[in-house]
C-alpha cells in the first residue's frame, strides 16, 4: 500500500467516523416540544402561570410562563418521562406526568383548582385556615355559583341600561300628552303621543324581561333600596299594561269626536302614577337617600 | 440518670412552652367604595384569626368570608361578590409576620400578604395603632387596597365606574391564649 493510498484510506475513515459521531447530535438537539393551555376551574385562560417540566431521569427542569391566552410552549426537551407542574396565584394543581418522544409534539392541557390554603401548613408554627374553624362550605369555591352570579350581573346590567333608555321615550310621551288630550288637539299630536307610548311600552317590556329572567342569588334576603325598587315594580308593571289599554280606548273615543269618558278617562292619571313609580324606582338605586 | 432525664425534658419541653398563641376576639372590617353618586361602606364582623409565636416571631392569619360583608343593600352585596369572584374564591386571607415584642408597641408597621379574588397582593409597612388593655391588644389601621391590586374590573352604576381605591378599615382585638 503506497503513501497516497494510506492517506486516502485515513481520510475516508475520518470522514466515516465524523459522520458516525456527528449523526446522533441532531437527534439530541431536535428534541420534543411540550405545549398546552392552562385554564381556571371556570374554564378561563390563566395568564402568567409558571409551567415547569422536570425530567424524571436527569432531574433537569425547564420553565416558562403562560401567555395572555393561557398557552405555553417548552421546546427542545430531551425525550423521556417528565413531571409537569403549574403554579399561579390563587390556583393549585397536582403535578402531571407525561412521556415525550423525539420529534413528536406533546400537548398537555391542565385545569387548575381554586387554591384553598386550608390544608395543614407545612410549618408547625404557622396557623392555617383549618385552625380558624371555618366549615368547608365556607372555604371551598363554587364555580357553578360564580357562573350564575356572572349571568345575573350580565342580565341586570342590560336591565339597567334598558331602563335608562326607556326613560327618554317615557318623558317624551308624558310631554306630548299635553297636546294629545283636551279640546284643541290634532290627530297628528295624538298619533305622535301614541307612537311614543308604544315605543316606551316595548322598551319597558325588554327592561322588565331582563330583571325577571335574571337568576336569583341563592340564600340572600333582600335588603336596602332594592326592596323599594322592587316594590315600585308592582305599581309601574301593571300601570304599563293598563295605560296603553286605557289610551287606546281614549284614542278611539277622541277619534269618534266624543269626549273621553268612562274608564278611559283614567288613562292620564294612571299614566302619571306609572311614570312616577318608574322614576322613583330608577332613583332609588341611583341616589342614596 | 434522673438528672439527665430532667435536663433532656427541660431542653425539649421548655422551649415549646415558651411559644405563645394569640386569638382574634373581635374584628370589624370596613371597605369603602367611592362612586360619583354614592359613598358606600361594607362591614364584616365575621373575621377569624390566630397568631402563633416561635423564636420571637409571630405568624398571624386572619380570614373572612367575602359574602359576610354587608353594605345595607343586598343587591350591591351580591354584585360585590360577583365582581370579586367571591363564589369561586370565597375567603379573604391575610397573613403577616411580626416580632413578638411588637405587642407592647404603640404603633406597628406590618407587611401584609392578602389573598383575595384569586390574586395575592403584598402591602408593605402598613401602619397600625396598638392599645393594650386588660391583657387584650386593640389594633386599628387602614389597608390601602385597590381594585387593580386584585385585577378586579371596577363595577359601574349608571355607566359610571367606581374609583380604584377601596381602603379597608381594620379594628381588631387580640387576646393571648
């Protein structure tokens, strides 16, 4: 074997060895990716939660934080068994075990529980919630009740806004009533008054719907101005039904050239009482007397 | 032999006997909410608390149910529970550590950790006045809490939101056990 052949063979061996040695390296770098979403007991995304994945074999940990949408990604993890733990203010979660394989993305979605520090404290001296004698029903969160309260508030907010909006055509109806009755009135004035009254009735119906259909909070006794607010509904509610009925009767009598008479003559007084009760109901929850 | 047992007993048991505990006897917590149309206060007398002292340091824990605050209007109280996620996180929990010697001071500055509405907020050096009478320690002060500390969206009335500040007035009476 001449010198050139030896050099060539050595170069081939070196190349083969380098290929053999370097081949496994990309497999180590291109590790597994762990991703997922962290949610609260109500299903809402938990941002800024600390997510930690600990390799069971090596003990090495990789950490990241969840995004504003509760998602996280831990790239380039070595394949193997991992213990995934999550910590977030006000929440608790038990560590979860996952097995990662090279090149295969793994998804872990975790739902946290409300953090109720009523478990005995790790320190022997630090007092815990259980030391204070609260019952578990007092200290444990209830996501279903929270969802009910959320729905209640949502519906009552619409009730409040619709009530304010209803006030505008209500006032306009009362104002136009001055030209709708009496001797010197025109059909146009009566029509305008009727149209505004109809609009008020429709908006009032929507307002009332959201108050009636809003879920009740369990075990709560009604106290304070809301009692007056509800009591007024027993006046303006029937009034809002009676007023248009009497109004139609008065309208027909007036259109026939008659003087408004009989029960239809009560349209005006009933409307005033109704509007007054509606205004009082509005003020009772708006201004502290 | 007996002497050794006595020494061992003294070493093991006496330090434990030196530890002391405090119990919360009475407590009034009052939060204040400002709205352009309303000034509202909600009061709770339902707080419970305990303090455990060891090596000259006392760890205090005070907890109060969110639902126990009464503003005189059930509708407002339910709304308060809703916006603070009080059904999901039903307790307000306060923790602090104070030197045992501070029980004899006229004022203390406490570092408070408060868990509320699923969040934890730290309040540094909150001043409290102390008065000791008949073996009981009466403590008063105000925690400068804000809605944003606990990521609570300000509730609104007639489309006007309340102010961010919700100072909590604290009046407590502790007695040693």
